[in-house]
């Protein structure tokens, strides 16, 4: 859920920049060639490095935050007391982008417990309570902002997921209505036109038997024409009653058009027509699941759906530009996707890289989709 810019979104780099400006101001106004300069400079460098956390593992990012806290806690003993609460609160602001909010709250308390004995020699009891109140108040407010932002993103993701599911259902209902209409027309053809053609063929046969010469030959030709027409009607009826699934590409485009965020782009070769019964329905559901994952988990801005045919195999790739993950752990949705495709002789593979999004690759033999 954190995405490329963290829980706070695109405002986070600006907040980090403000924190660095305050850090630099402290350093410039209090600068003296003393031992505190090294941990103070390390704190700033670590904060800058933390802005590129999408390129690192969670463990590495956690180590950066630990080192920031240690650097701040070393300052009073090395000659720079008075700024510990502010600098430690900046560490707390960064925590929810790496660990959970609950763990961040525990970290907040742990820093306070460690901070008290370190700064006690440099402050009166009143100053200690003032420091504690300022640090706790600002840090708690920061975590509450993170919590509110996270709730908002969850609500938006759930709304987008529900919208995608609603659009998918609508597409299936429209296709179901089309199939019902096809079935009704086929029955009308069979029961009405087919019946009349069969009766006409019998009457022509009877008339042929009662005549001779050229009239009989004309009646024979007419009877053959009526029988051919009846065979064509039966063929059309059989085709109309054959099970058909969704017309995949238009259905996917309709689904994409109804999702405001992320932006979904459907790319398919001209003339690609996939309407094969259970297969097209399964493929539609698989792409829908991949899009839902991008909306719900990746906090992606863009999703690309590419359809292609290669050596008699249909390939569908769904990828996003979300935060990605170091390891793919399939849940019920991805597991169900693999099972659905396996029943049709196809396969689904999943790939993800931290900072490079998530990718789903679906393959299915073309003869299954037509």
C-alpha cells in the first residue's frame, strides 16, 4: 500500500525536504568543530538516503532508521543537547513507510524511554516534561496523519475494486443478455421457419410423386432447394445455440474505461477476436483479478494489459508501476487464477521486483479460445 511515494503520497518528498532544511539550520547556527558534527552529519546523510528506500530492502531501510535514532541519541553527550526531541520525531515520521503503524507507535515509546536517561543531566525536570510533551505530541500527530492517509487510501482502493467488480459483472450481464436473445431467435427459427420448410419439403415430395415429365423435374428441383434451406436453417440454429463467452477485448476495454485510477491501457492486435465460451470468461476474470490486485495492493498509477498471439498461443501480460515486492506470495485470487487456467490447459506466472511493479503472464492455447 505504500507505493512509490510512501503513505503520504507525493507530499512526502516535500516534508523530507523541510526536515532537512531544519536539520541544516541547526547545524549552521550551532556549528563548532566538535565531536557532535560527525553523528549530526550522519543523521542528515541517512535521511537523504532514506528518500530512496524503494531501491532497498525493508531490513536495510529499517537499519537506516535505527542509525538515525542512534545518531541523535549520541548528540547530547558529544556537545549538542537540546534538539533530540525534534530530530527523533523526524525519525518517527519516516517509520510508517517501512514498518506498520503499531510497530511505529512502539518505536516512539522506546525512543522516549531511551532518551530520558541520556538527556536528564542536561535538563531540569520541567524541561524534561516539556521535551517529552513536544516530542510525543508531534510524533503522535504524525502517526495519526499517516493513519488517516492510510485509511483514505484503503477506502479509495476498495471503492475502485468494487467499481471494477461492478463493471465486470455488467459486462457479463450484457453478454448474458445477448446470449439469451440469440437463444430466443434460434428457437424461433427452429420452431417457425424450420417447421414451415419441413412441411414445404413434404408437400413438394407429394406433388412430385403425383406428376410426371417436366413438372415433376421442376418440383424435384424445388424440393431440393427447400431441403437445402432447411439444412441451412438448422446449421444457423446450431451455431446460435453453441455456448459463447464474452467478447474479450471489448469487455476489457469497457472494464478499463470505468476505473478512474489507476489508468488502465488495453493493447491488442487488430482483428483479435476471442469469444470461446468458458475460455474467454476465464481470461476476463483473470485480467480482472490482476487489475484488482494493482488497485488494492500496489498503489499503482498505471496498468498495462497486452494481448498477443505467438505460435498458436494466446499471451496476456498485465503489469503495473506500483511499489512491487521482493517475494510473490499468491493469495486466494492468484491461486484461483492458476487453477482456472490449468483446467483449460493454460498457465499463469507472477513476477515482481521492488520498485518495478507486479506482472502477471497468462498463456492459453488458441484452439481453446475460439
